[in-house]
C-alpha cells in the first residue's frame, strides 16, 4: 500500500490566478512486492543449456518515492 501526498497553494492576482503545487508519491518509500513469477519451468535433459527456475520470485515492486512540482496559470 502506498501513501501519496499533494500540497497546493492558490495565488490570486486581480482576476487571474496561479496554483503552485507539489505531489509526493510513495511518501513512506514502501518496497512491497506487486507480483510474483507464476511460471514453473521444467528442466529438459535434452537441451544443453542450463535453465534457471525463477518460480515464486518477485517480478515487480512498487515504484520508488518521487515528487512532481507543478504550476498552473488561469487567465
């Protein structure tokens, strides 16, 4: 589970407006596993290549913490 945060401030200039904001994704920097490899590969003795069985290993984790700064102008 991730926790995201958005902070924004409205600035008014007469009949115009600007919004300054920052979005912070994955605030607590969770590295939870999203998906596992569910394919089990059977070793084949007729092939010379060594096959590695990755069944049950993690395939995907939650994206790391990052921030986005934004400015919007309304006129």
